[in-house]
């Protein structure tokens, strides 16, 4: 389905403009996420314009919605599926920006760089996996790269398992014992990373799933149909 939708996006007019703006949103979100993590590990490098960049992402989202609505209203043969899918995608991109702001807010409350204590290696691995997901998401949409989209969705499963395991360690006082401030920061950061990963996965799922299954895992029968 995505290949057919992509042909509409790249056919010129309002739909292509809307798709191009969505890709700009994704690139901006990727840059914001990178800078937010850098600020958490080095509070002295806090990004002053993060809120302005987030407002820019929000402005693009409104623009995409407006273009989709105009396309559906004035086109003699509107592609409803295209509009619905693109609207779903930009909603997830906008939410990534919100969690990026949450990470910056964590950094603003720190007096020293965050290292995660006993979870330091896990945080490094989680950050690496999310960076790879961001690297793959735009090519997955523009290709389309179905296997790249599936890799993003599989990576999220690993992210989810790691986050839940580390949260369990924190809840049971097995790590960062007697360090309530660092433990709270670690727990919140884990949740924010998981949510960013989830929204990237929702976006990737649009490449492999029909509209009504965006945000859900790929059904085996749909995969077999695509590969047949």
C-alpha cells in the first residue's frame, strides 16, 4: 500500500508539498533529539533554541494538515488514504518533539552530567539504537525501504525490553540505591527514550501496514502478501 501512497506524494501538487514538509519535520526532530541527549550528558551545552525549533515542527504539522484538507476538499479525485496516513505520521513526529523537550527539561535540572550510574552502558546502547532508528526512518519512507521499516520495528522491541528491565531494577532498588535524584532522572529518561522509539515505530509501521494497522505489528499474512 505504501508504494502506491508514495506515488501520490511524489506526483506533485499539495500532496507532494505536504510529504516534503513531513520529511523536514522528521529531520528537525532527529536533530533536536541528538542535541537534547548531548545536553543531558553535558548540561553546559544546553540548547537555547530547542523550544523555537519545536514550534517550527508544530507549524509544519499544521501546514501539512492544511494541505491535506485542501487536497481532499478541492481535488476531483481525492486520495483519502494518502491524507489519513500522512496526518497520522505528522502526529507522531510532533510527539517526538514533545519528548525531546522533556529530555531538555531533565538536563536543565541537573548540576552535573548524567551518566546513569550502573545503567550507564544500557543508556549508551539505547541512545545508539535510537540514533540508528532516526537514520533509517526517512530512507524507509522515501524509498520505500520495507526492510528498513521492519528493522526499526524490531529495534523498538529491544528498546522496550531494555527499558522495562531497567525500570524494574530501579523499582526494586537494585541500582542507584540511595541516589533518589539520579534514580528519578534515570526512570524519566528511560520512559522518554521508549516513547520516542514507539513513535518512530508508529511511523515505520505505515510503510508495512494498511492505514487501520498503523502503530501495530505487521501481520504475517500481510507480509506474505507483500513478498509474494
